[in-house]
């Protein structure tokens, strides 16, 4: 899918109601093979799965109309540390401010954590960032199975 079309689809998604965005975040988690978290307050984890060695893989969806900023980076870091994740996948609606990346990767103890920062455009257009994530998390390729008609 062309990036222009993917971007416009992403705009449509981020402009839906908060409830629909929560439902969509749970659907992404489930399709990726994560055990989806509850709707509403989720303790900073929208989905979880475990590697064969028992390591926790954390999924968080923030389908915001704005790029995620420093405050979101702080929250993601706190969630990674709290849940002792060995891998974290963040799905943003539009993207990430540079300050998000600067803040997140300056936190200590992230050397051993694999972090994938995806956007809706990455997923819909299957960008290089998407394919790098698929290498570590093959279940990302199952995103093709989402029935977008159910999100009206």
C-alpha cells in the first residue's frame, strides 16, 4: 500500500472515538499474537506474550492524533521497567517526536531490551521499520488478517 494512502487511512483511524481506538489497539495486540489487555485502564500494557525463555514481550498502542512526546517516552520506559520486558512494541497513530526518541533511549537499563517503534503508516504501508520488526516478531505479518470493516 502506498505511503500516501496509508497516511490517509492512519488519519482516519486516529480521528475515531477513544473507545474505537482502544478496540483497535486490542485488535492489533490480538492479531500480533499478544494476549490483549483489558479495555480502559490497562496498567500500561495493551498486550503481552512470552518468549520461549520466559521473557515478557510488551505491546502498547497509542493511536494519538499527535506525535508522541517526552511524556509518552517516560511512560513507556516506566512500563518496560515495571513489567521487566525483554522486548517492547509501541504502535503510534501518527509518529514520534524526536524528543521522544532522545528521552527514551537515554534512560538506563535499556541495552538489553529490544524496542520497536511502529506507526500506523509503517504497518499499513509495510515500511522498512515494519519489516525489521517482523524479523524479531514474525507474528507481525499476521496484521494482514485484520478485518478493517469491523471498525466503523
